[in-house]
C-alpha cells in the first residue's frame, strides 16, 4: 500500500519512542498473528535503516521485501557486493508499532541521526524518512540551488 506523503514534526520521548503520524499509520498493513485458530494480535512491524545521509528510514515489510530481493541477488563472492550487503544489514533493524502508535528507536539509531528530542518525519511514498530538524534544514538550505538541475536531470 504505502503512499506516505507530507511531513510532520514530532518528538522522541525519554525512552526513545517516536509517535508515527496518524495519517501514515492508517496506511500500514498489519500482520495478523494466529494461535490455535484465533487471531491473537495484529502486529505492525517496520524495517528501520540508518541511511548514509545521517537520516533514518522506515519501511513496511512488503516494501522491504523488494529491497531484500535485490540485496539477496548480490554475490557473496564479489567483494563490492558483499560489502554492500554487510553495510546494508549492519544498518538495519526491525521495530514494532505499539498500541499508542509509537516505535522505539535505539540509542544507536538516534545517535546516527543526531536526534535528541524533535524530529521531522517526511513521507517519501514508499518510506518515511526521519530527520533531526536542524540537520534537515541545513541540508535543504545547502541544496536549494541544486533542485532545478536535479529535477531536470531526472524528470
């Protein structure tokens, strides 16, 4: 499903939990857990990735499955492809959405993104990108002049 569009500012609580915006949560596809023929719980599990640009990316399982397929196709015998696999999986974890619509971000992930309290969550269609607001603002200011040339190159 996905289709995350828009941005919202939120805060990480003292336990490192981040509230996912309701408009994004409505798009999640829960995984139904069944035990003894009865539905025990509907779990929303997300894949969380430390991105090279110092942001954090959140993916639903069906989106990550496509990426996983591409990564799995890389050769363990090609040093560059093996390195890419290692770098990707070293930067990846799974998190579950709790009943209040929050995900727990580990200290490692928060430090990677420079997040101490506030975050900007950007809906980027198939993923959510989580930024420290100041870091994002700096990136946008430094890159504003490049927008037109980037857009003309790719569109």
